[in-house]
C-alpha cells in the first residue's frame, strides 16, 4: 500500500520551490550582493540536505531557513575575520616568510575549525585556553587576568581540552 507521506526528496523539493526566491530576496537585501546571496541560498539548502531527518520536523520553513542562513552568515563572517587576521600577520612577517597559497588555505581552515570548536565553550574557559596556548601565559598570569585562582585556571584548561577533544572526536566520527 503506497504511503501518502511525501519522501525526504519531495519535502526538500517543495521547501526549495516554495522558498528559494523568498530566501534569495531576503539575503540579497541583507548582503547587498546577488552573487553572495545566491551562494548563501545554495549553502543553506545544502546544509538542510545534509540533515534530511530535519525535513520531517520543520514546522515554520521560513523561520528555519532564516535561522540556518544566519548561522551560515556568522560562520562566513568568523572565517573572514580569521583569514584577515592571519593575512595581516603574514604581512607583518614580510615577504621572506611568506607561505604558499596552499599553506595559507590549510592554516585558515585549521583556524576556522579551532574557532568553531571554541565557540561552544563558556567565556572564561575559552579565554584561559587562548591565553595559555596562543599567548603562552602561565597559569598565574591567566589567573590574574581573569581574577580567579590558579586552581580554577587548571579546571578551565581541562574543561577546554576535554571540550576540544570531544568536538574533534565527533568530527572524526562524522567524517568516517
């Protein structure tokens, strides 16, 4: 007996057909660039396609599409900020130390992944992690900067490392 429920492919097709033009117009207005808007619309639907189970639970398609697109915009802005900071650092080093374009791409992607993982942390553990592993501060220096004990800094660093390990473990599980 055939099911009257639409398949995931049919739901995605309807979602795309019913909302593509609206989402494109919304993003074009927000971004001011039709090319960036078109790219982001495709990224939004690709994100939804990669999690097909979500299709069966979407009650408000436009709200869901808007939220997904906003998250992608935030990720894009974060990635651009990381890339600009990295490139500014390279310029400060001078031409003698310039990496290849491939090395720049790998470094920017790694920094974006680290940034995304650290976003899931509370403020103080994230700050402690960055001060320790990027700035090279001691536990005592970090404790003074954050106004907590060195014992608390140890706890923050353990929390950050466990969080990073769990996040990277999930990424590796998804990739395999």
